[in-house]
C-alpha cells in the first residue's frame, strides 16, 4: 500500500568557495528529510542552492498493489526558457535532476533523483507564434474526445522545429574571414576561417597561408578553449576571476610550409556559451606561433658530387606570438547530444 508519489524537476547550483562569493541562502533551516514528514521537498539533503524548480505533480495517491501487480504512470513537464544550461565548470555547476518521491504507509519518504542534461537556446523566449494559427484553433470546433494537452504538445513541437531552424540559420551562414598574423618585425602569414558560429558536435576548420609571410614560422598551436568568468559582483579577491579549459588542440611544425589547415571537434559533452548573473561562458580559438628571428634556418652546404647538401642551423633564436579569436558555440539537437551516453536509462527505487 503506497500513500502517494510525486515528481518535480529542479536545477541545483554549486559554486566554488575559493572563486565565488555568494550571499547566504534565504532559507537557513536544517536541510534534512525527517522520517515522519510527508512534505515532498526534492532538493532536501543536497549541497548547493536550488535556483529553479517546476511545480510538483502528484502521480498517484492511495495505491494498493497485489503481489506481482504493477502500474504505469507518465510524467510530462515543460522547462522554463530562462534557466541556465547544464554546466560543470571550475567555478560553478548547474545540475538538473528529476526527483520522484514515494512513501509507503507508516514509512519514511524515499527519493529517486535522475540527472539529465539541458541545452538552452537563447532567443526562443521572445518568439511570438503566428496569430493566424491561434485564430484558426479558436474558430475550429472543439473535440471532447481529444486530449486537452494536445494543443500544448503541438506548440511544443512547433517550438522544437523553430529551435532547429534558428540553429541551422545561425550556423549555416558562411562568409570569408581573413586575419593577418604579424609581429613587430613583419608579417607571418594569413589565417582564414569561413564562419564563427558553430553547433556542439561540429568541427572548427581553419587554414593558414604562410607563403606571403616575411617572417619564417617554425611551429604553431591552435587550442579550442572555453573562458569561464565570474561576474564582478561575485568574485573573491584571492581567487582568479577567469579560468580556461582546453577541449581540443592541434600542433604542427610548419617550416617551409606554404599552406596548411586544422580541424578541431567541439565535444558533444560540452556546454554552449551562456551568461547568468553569476558566471559567463565564452568560446575562443587560442593561437601560439613560434617564429624565427633569422630569415634562413636551413643553409646550403658545399656540393658533394652532383648533389647539394642542405643543413639546418644548430641554434635558432625565436619569438613567440599568441592570439585569441572569439567564436560562438550554440546548442545542438538533444538527440545528437545524447549519443555520447549509451547507458540504459532505467532507474529503480526500493521502498
């Protein structure tokens, strides 16, 4: 005999004490689920602060099951559009969980927490659906045999299609971006990239042209990085406000190389760029170039028989040059992002 079961979605926020200075929480009560309590509080006993929660929904009340008997219930909820995406950084973490609480008669409450991932696409909140479709739906006769939630499901489907269209429109635009790489002594080369907005899971492709450079480039390194910056009002003085994480890198020796290219994949497990009142996450390409101060690194030696000998210098004086190029990383289709986890999505709760 089960007294009740309820479900709710909440987002738990965690912050590094050495990097983030947070105000004390408004609710300072002891965060423990009492054994004789019947109130459903999904985030009880968890660390951090609950910054977002949906209204709890009751799945059933006073359920009696015979040995071997089973019942199936469906749960559906719409997430708010103004919440942060799932993110595990060095300064903060945003973790979404679906919590199901159940209680047997004269027994303590048992909670089952199922973590899941949320991808947020900015711009959907301000979108207005066409009024023509709403007018047609109002004039059309209502069918009492149809589910009342069918209209909400249809709008959710339209919203998903709109998100896909916005992603394709923002990431499919291609235009040539050329950047001259130079230092105080002259031009090193040219960098070319065809777009600066990408979806999670795409490859960032760029090309170098060193044939028009005046300064020999011996080696270059390209890193795909995220910049996690704590907002000024929440920074601790003893901790660095900005931290960097490298997700992919490409290194190549390019002496006497006219043209070359690189391809860096954006991991499906990464978070898109976003900004909250506490932290901002941005993406960038970090370049490092090693250039020679000498125009000739390989010299021609005395001829031996019919072939000329070429030898490299034993020591070369070099300069280093670094450069950062901001890029925009947007979410991707949730079905594509879920491919990184092949584990079964079955969870159990023992009462």
